[in-house]
């Protein structure tokens, strides 16, 4: 769905997150207060109507203003399976929000709900855009200087070379709109930077990306050591590997926190050093905090769908709303379709694998 002149319409699935609808509604209030959405943009709260009306009154949302409510009685639970929800929970807030997008009543959907259901329901209800075979989740990750895009992080665990090339094309367009990088550098994640390493699938993808020429600023294979450096702005991999990367990083952050925290708290020497380093630590925390880029778009669908982490607080959800609006503002969907068509034409001319 492309941007409309009268502003963008964003539906928020309010019932799927760990913190419940109160945090979702608070996120909308924050997005409006901080100008994360434009003055002509409208947000639709999707979920239990009675609960949402009470919360809307708390935040002084007037009916018919920039925020409205669309009722949905059902809730997608964390352990629900996609087909079970599609068959048995047609009134779930996530499905209702996706249906609003399919019908053209909104331009984007933001959800903190079950990732597997969102991917499955989004693919079935919205279909993949012309030129794309599978959707991909794109996460914005911190690095030594700035941020980079990592995709796929969980939508398509068994990607083919064609899927990986599509990820490179879509990730490039998304990095332009979300990170403001005019010509993002694209790297293919593998086990080494030498030619021929990584198996048949990686080698085939490598050759296809080289054949893209100026359409993809391909810098070649990258390995895990390079991911958080300044080698590239878009790291391409399959959903299985990408999901392991982000969860391993989360686990590492928690481990360091749990190891360092008690030592600083109870050792006077470490405490004094921690106080002296407080400005640096505060700056580092601001760079690493997940709320800054709280949404991962499900790229490759006919419509903008933003997936926020299930444990997202109001700041993370508000960030996902902002990223959805920025994708609409940049016309990311139209540009992805154009770039996918060009990439598929190049791949059609390659010798058989």
C-alpha cells in the first residue's frame, strides 16, 4: 500500500504483546506527543472495544480524532499455531488488523503478537508482492558505529539462493528508508570471505549478487566476525541463522549484565570505576537499547507489516509505529517491487546451477 496524500493510516494490534493493551495505547499517546507520526496520520486501535475505550479516555483520545477503535474479540496466544488461528480465531485482533490492510482501510499494521502466526497469516491474507516468493523479517541491529539491517531473522528458515537475493534487494531498500543510507553496502553471511566457501547455496547466491552490478552494492561474503563492524550496512542470511544471531546476542547482553552487575554493586573499587565511567555507559546504553528501532518489518508482502518484540514497552511500540510510517513515506513497497523485477530478470539470465 502506497502513501496517501491525506496522511497515513496505521492499525495497531493492541492485544498481542506481553504487557497488554495498556502499554499499546500508551505507545500511541507517546507517538502522537513526540511527533513520531504526522499531523494528518491516523491510528486505529484493534482489540477489545470496551477495554480500549477505557484506555483511550485515560489518554484523552477523542472519538473521530486522530485515533479510532476497531473491535476484535479474539486474542492470538504465544503458543498458537498459524493454521489454528486462521481457522478458529477469525476474530483475533491480529487477523482483524491484517484484514483492514488487505481491504485498503489502513496502510500499515503494527503488531507485538506471535511471530509465527503473523508471518503465516500475513502471507496467506496479504500474499507476497509480485517478484517475491517468501517474506523476510528485517531487524535493525547496533554495530560499532551506527546500525545495520539483518535479514532474515525468522520468517523463512530454509531460504533458496533466489530468496537470499530477494532479501538483499529488499534489505537495501529498507536500509535506505529506515537508516537514511543512500547506497547501502550488502554482505552475504557465510563461514569465510574466501571464494568458494559456504556450500552450493551460498556460492550460487554469491554469483547472483555479483551479477546484479550497480543495482546492489555487493561487497561480497562476510563472516560472523564482520557482522558488528563496519563492513556492510545490510547482512543477508536465512531466517534460521538470523534468528540464532539475534537471540545469541540477547543472551550475551544478559550474561554480561548478570556478571558485571553484582561485582560493581558490592565491590567499592569497581563501584568507583563505574561511577567514573557513567557518562560513557549511559551513551552506550542509548546506542544499544532495543526501543530505538523497535520494529522488524515483514518485507515482501502486499502491505507494510511491522513486527515489534512481544516484550516491547511503549517506547518500542512507538518506534515500530514510526518505522512503519517512514516506510510508507519512502514508498518502500513500490521501490521493492521495481527492484525485485530487475533482480529476477538478471537471475533468469544466469547459467543453470
